[in-house]
C-alpha cells in the first residue's frame, strides 16, 4: 500500500501545498514514532530559545518596504487634500515685484504655478484623482489580460482568436488610441470612466501575453497533469491551481501597468487631454499693476490631477526658465512609479513560495488597516467645517423684509446715508414723430427687452420708436420743418481710409468698397429741415466677411453738420436687446440705451433725434413713394448704384422729445457691522433698487436685510449697501475709500432656482464655486472670466462677483444667503483666500 501512495502524493502535492521544490518522501509513521517523540520533547525548549531570532530573520525587508510604499500611496489618496498647506482656491496673484510663477522659497517652498497657486499643495490635492485613475486603469488592464488568458485556454479556436486580437491591439500605440477616442467622442476633457476605457482598449494586450506564456508553462507542469488526471475541470484547474502560481507574475505586471498608466496620464496631459472640465481664468483685473511678461491667463481643470498640471505648463518660458512648474508634478509621477514598483516587487516575492488562498490572514490584516484608514478619513472634518453651520443658519434666516433700513437698525449696524446732488435730464413724456397727418409715439416709459426673453420671430420687440438722448447725440424740444430724405447719408469722399497697411488688413476698408457709391447729399439741401436717414448696415464681401457701415452717430452728426434741425433714423434693430444674456451687463442693453448709460445727457437742449423701425417708417413715408427696403440690410460687394435715393419729400414733419433738467438729491444707505478697524478686510454686499415694487427688487431686499441680521449676530466684517439706481455709485466708492474691501458681492436677479456667478476676477471663480458646493446651493459652474463691461460692476476698481440666478422653481434667496453665509464663516475662521 505504501508504494502506491508515494507517487500519487508526489503528483498532487504541488497543487495543494508549496509550489517550489520537490515533494517530501513518504515515510511510514511506525518507523519514525520514536524519533517524533524525541523531537517533540525537545521542541518547547529549542523553540523558546530560537523562535524570536528566527521570526526576525524570516521577515522580508522588501515586504516591509512594499507595505510602507503601499500605505504611503493610500495616505496621499485619502488625506492629500487635507495635508496640503493650501487649498487649490488660494491664489497669490501679486507678491511685490516678483514675477509669476514664483521661484521656490519666495512664496511657497516648491514654487507656484502660472497663476500663483502652491504647486506642492496642488500635487497633494490632485493625488486622489491621479492615483484613482492609474490604479483603476492598471487593474483593469491586468484583469482583462487574465480573463482573456483564461478564455484562450479553453480551446484552440479561442486561443487563435485571442492571439490574433492581442497582436493587433499590441501594434497600436495606446496614447494615440486614447487621444483619438477622447477627441472624437468626448471633446477636450473627459471623465475617469471614459479615460480608463480608452486606456483599456489597447492596454490589455501586454498583460495577456505575459500571463498567457505563464499559463502555457503551468499547463505542462506535473501538478496540472495530476489535477486533470483527478478529473479537475478546465476552469477549476485555472482558477484554483494555476492562478496562485500566477500571482507573482500578476503582481509584477500590475505594477508595470500602473506605471504605464501614469506615463499615459502624463502624456495625455501634455497633449491637452484632461480628466475634467476646465475653467478659463484671467487674473489681470485682480492686479494692481499689469506687468509685461508674467502670464495672466490659464485653463484650470476642476480636478487638479497631475496630468492637468503638466498641461498648464506647456510654454517655452516654463521649459527654459521656470522648470520647477514641470519638475514638481514630474517628481510626483516618478515617486509614485517607484512606490508602485516596490509594492509589486514585494507581492511577487511574498507569493513566490506561498499560496494566496492559504495566506488570507496576512492579506486580511492589510485590508482591515486600509478600511480603518478609509473610516478615519471619513471622520476627519474638512477644512473650516464649521462654515457649513454658518451657511445653514444664513439660509434659515431669510424672510420677507419690507425695509432694509429697518433691518439695519434692528441688527444694530452703523448706518450712513450717502447723498449726492446731481443734475439729471429726464423724459417728461413720450417722444413722437409726425409726417403730414401721421403721428407715431414711443412707449413711455420704455419697456426693458432682455436677450434671454427675446425672440424676433415668436415675440417681436414692442419698441418701434425710440428717442435718443445722450451727450453729443440727441436733444430735447419740438422742431417743425420740411422733410428731406437723405437715403443712407453716404458721402464716399468723406469716409476715411484706415491707417493700417493693406497687408495687415483681413478685410477691405469701407472707403474702398463705397468709393463708386453716389453722394447722398449732392442733390439736396438739408439746412433748416428734418432729415430722414436709413442706417447703413455695411457690405457683405462673401467668404471674406462683413465690413460694417459707419455708426448711427456718425450719420446723424453729418446731417446736423449740414444744418439739419432734426433727424429721423430708420434702424431695423431699434427694439432689439444687446448681445449679452447676462441682464446685469451693459452689453445686455439696447445699443441706444447703452449710449445713454455711457454718455448721459448734460443738457435738455440739442437737436432732437428719434429712431424708428421699418414698419413705422412705412407708416410715416410709405404714402410718399419712399421704399426703404432696398436700403436695409447689407450691400453685396461690388453692387452698383445708378443714382442716390435722396430727395426732397415736399411735406412737413415734426419731432417732439419732451425733456426736463432736474437737480435731485439721491440717497443710498450704507450699513456696516461695528467694532472693526479700518485695516480689517470687509466684504461688501450690494443690492440695487429703483421703484422697489418688482419681485426682483423684493428678493434682493430680503437677502440683503437677512444677511445684515445674520452678519451682525455672528460678528462678521460685512458692509451692506442699499443702492438707489438713480444715485451715483462714486459717492459710495468715496465712502468706502477708507475701508479695506476684500470683495464686492452684487445681488442681481434671484428669481430663478440655480445660481450663477459673473466676475472679471478669475482668481475668485474657483472659490465661489467651492462656496456654493459646500453651502449646498444649487449653481452652475463658472467656466470663464468675464470682462469688466460684461460684469457691470457698480465700482469697477473693486473685486466684484455678481450673483444671479436662472431656471424655474423656487427662488434663489436661500441659496444666495447660504453662499454668503458660508463665505462669512470661512472668513471669520481664518480662511486666507479673500484676505491675502
């Protein structure tokens, strides 16, 4: 019996015990019983004497190093953002005369990026995203390689199929495939699952080949033959007997694939393929002095992963002069690659002579330690965690407030009335234009048409006639006189040629395009008469673009220079809103309203000017045989005009623009939380009102008054401005001159449910998006930096953020209050991003 047991045990032993070395010889228990008794008698003494030194000698130093490297990666992934000295929202845009990016040691120990953020902090904050990407990508590659290898071992046809596909996949560069997939199907930026999928499409072929070769070797091993002889199925043979032997190869290959994924992330970053959406940040408006040289613009990703840091450092200046911007994230890549390689090497050594299924105890200890770190990371509070309670309290404090002044007094704020006496020119009634017996009046007061509400087809503008009253264009009063049609007022000889060289001009100049046009003033005398003009829109040159005509102001002033006593202008877009969808922006206003806002009238006198659309023009002069349609729109390049359409119409006309000069005293209320010195940084919350009867103004008033009570109770350094739109913001600016203002927050339309932010200060964009997220305020992520004119700040020289809202649903009063409350909490708790 004993002679038959030995070969079978020798055949099955490798599949169930150690896998290296020869099986022990089978010995009868009867012949060794005395030896066993003798050994067992001596074992307690010798084991007590030798066990400690043997245990120390049995500890693999590479395993210790590998475990240390593994936990270092886990700590960076879980705690990196909290260990970082500064948050990604902390910008130092100026530091004396030092140029950005700052050298290591000047502002931060490892230097800054191009916008003045701490590179070391960005590396730690981006560690979680980067390590998540590369670990998932490396694991996905190896798992796919193992699965395909298992499938290939099933039969010869599947083996041929997997080998063919693997050869094809291995022949294509992974970077090229990832770039093409992202650019073709996603765009400039992607997401972690899509990036991992792009990396996996080609990357599985390498692990498959290595594992396939090892499976072939193990298939011919004696223990595999013995297992098959005992009736083991293909799948049990692979997963139970061969897979433990594959673990060293898998561990080594896994570390290689993680390192390869690191390299791929770096390459994609250099090529501009990012894991998240980006913000376009421009900090030029946050600078006290704009110097030539340091970059003021950069694309900043939402997720500060290391590849994105390399992407923002793709300039020649950084390559040659400020290499630390590349070196710091590059060093992070290198150290991570070394740590991953150590982990893989330690695992390979550990399981070269051990069965993983029999070593679950050690693995469970490491797993429990990782779980403990995860639990610990979830219990550690975030930075300035108490600010969330401030946000909740501010949200709950919102209520209807009929009078901000009463709320200021109730809260115990120090209030001041900022008064400014100013001369204003106001309309006292609707303007009108009369030709013969036909009279058309403008709407009074003029309704406001916004771009977001305007659709020229579905809801045409209600404005068909508008008076123009501004400094240098338009005036008040009533004028009567004969009406003369001056077509578009084109005088080719008086149109100046541009000074730029022809080679520098992309389009031909207007003077060249209209040099053969007839002179519209050649056959008429406009002295003492009312002139009818059609706006000259310009010339369409086809593929080269459109050359705009001269402005309405130029055409009107040319007519006045020739002696006109009044002007009627036909402009098809007189009722259209501006180009900006932001209702606070000056560019959102009608072009003629923009002129009045930028250049308000200084006197009620002047030449009256009214602008009408096509329909009103047809009502006024259609019966006189005047057709303005051929003159509207763009002229085609090379169009020939046989004659001018201008002529004396032989009819009387009348223009009336009722204006009055008033000297008024307009008062705005400024309230501040008392008890702070002039050097203390303040946050100014600004709300505007005019009539005080609209829902928009009521929402602003509610948030302003509620925040005033909240800030006073919490002793936050805030100033609140209840501003009358008829006043001059310069008076408030003069009052604030003695205070140190950190940021001006303008409350705009809060009627929607989703907040959005508009600012010309790019360094404030990530901060306010973070405030909204932490405060639980629904908001749209701000993707770009706006211009000063688009923002429409009441005090342009202060850092300004306009808070507006969009969408349907509950109004955004609570969200706006929570956002400002969270900001106040961070400021009081010592957050440095505003008070730097």
